[in-house]
C-alpha cells in the first residue's frame, strides 16, 4: 500500500475494535441499560466500533490480494 495505514496498523485497529465491542457487550450484560441511553451508548458505540472493524477487515482482505 503506497498510501494509507500499514497492515500492522490495520491489525491493531481490528483488534482494538473487537476488544471494544467485547467490553461493550460485557458492560451491557453486567449493568444493562435503561431508558433512551441505549441509543447513545450501545447504538453509537456499536456503529463506530463495528464499522471500524468491518472497514478494517475489508482493507486487510483487499491488501492481501495486491
């Protein structure tokens, strides 16, 4: 890859995103969420870290073919 993050950084991003999603799942399972807070806490966190994980995984798969 000439421009953009290296494969090492992509692996770090993927690992960090998956750990963050796991911690979010653990926190929600332990404490739960009440009211409308779930939209901000669970929804936005899932979209951010899940989207980052999917984007990074796609970049890793594409860079393996080059």
